[in-house]
């Protein structure tokens, strides 16, 4: 279902203290945005309505969080969910920021100095079965190569999805980009870990009887002969 245009989203986000208005100008200085810049930084790519990010960030003040999504009409809901979760916890919003950006061009806002220890990717678009469309997946090798630039050595990608083809393909994409799968399950809720926070999509698919697939992959050395990511000159 297509989400309606929200005319109030832009002004409300512009007035939000934890919304990053011009993310590309923050390249190389993301840690400086937080009250405790020395803390580890985790990033959720495709944070959507922010239910997962809000609960995670509010529960872990010792970590700084960045939530990225493509449109303001979704991000405004993340903003409100974060405010609601922090109010319930009696805490100031001081360890999470949100922003709108094209994740396929994440390199334009993140640099090697913006070191993240973990990336979350939850229920991203699997795209259709046409070969050319798969390159838009957030776990496609070109995307994984971009994440390497700002992911710490030994840093991790935590990935969840409902789609079997996407999960199987991701298991092949990861080693191509120098990531080692250290943990995986094809039914996350069969023996659900205590650390799991269910997303909105996760709850929906579970109610439909579709099991959640999940994995953790660690950044390792690039395979021999694989070159680091280099953006097109017009994208730099």
C-alpha cells in the first residue's frame, strides 16, 4: 500500500533536534552529533516507521544510533515513535538521529572516519526476480562494498527478512564482499533470542505464518582480486 503524502512532515522534521537536515554535509563528522561522541555507533538502513529503532536506542544509552530512510513521509512516523519511546523511558533523546537519504548512495554521506560497529537491515525490499532489479537490494554486493568503508574491522551486519530468495541470495552476496556469516536461522522465533526486537513487518509476517530469517555477518578481509568500492566520479 502506497503511503500518502504528509504535508506536515517537512516542517515537523525541520524543527526536530534529532533530525539531520543535510546529511551529506555531515560526512566525516557523524560522531560529533551525539552528546557522547566517544560511544560506538550503530546504523539502521531503512528504519521505516522507527518502531525497532526507537525501542533499541531507548534501551541502550551506551550506543549512538543513526536511522536512515528514503522519504520524509515515513521518517516523520519514526520521529514520533522515538519521542514516544523516550518519553515512556523518562529520557532525553540524546543518542539517536534520523535522516532522509538514498541508501544506494550511502557513500555520499558516510566516510571512513564515520566508523560504525554495527549495521541493521530489517525486511528490506527483495525486489522482483528480474536479474537487473536485484542490484537495488540493500544486501547486494555493491551495497555491501559501500558499507565496508565505514564499518569497523570486525564490525557486523544484522539482517532479518521474510523472503526466502532474498535470504538465500544474501548468503551468497556476503562472502563476495568479504563478510563471514557467524550466526543464522531460518526461523528466528522458533527459539527467539532475548535480544530480538520485533519490527512491524516481523509481527505482520509472523501472524501470516511466514517465519523470519535472520543472520549476523562479520566484516573480514576482502577476497583476493576484489577491489574496494569506488564511486562513479559524478557521484562523489
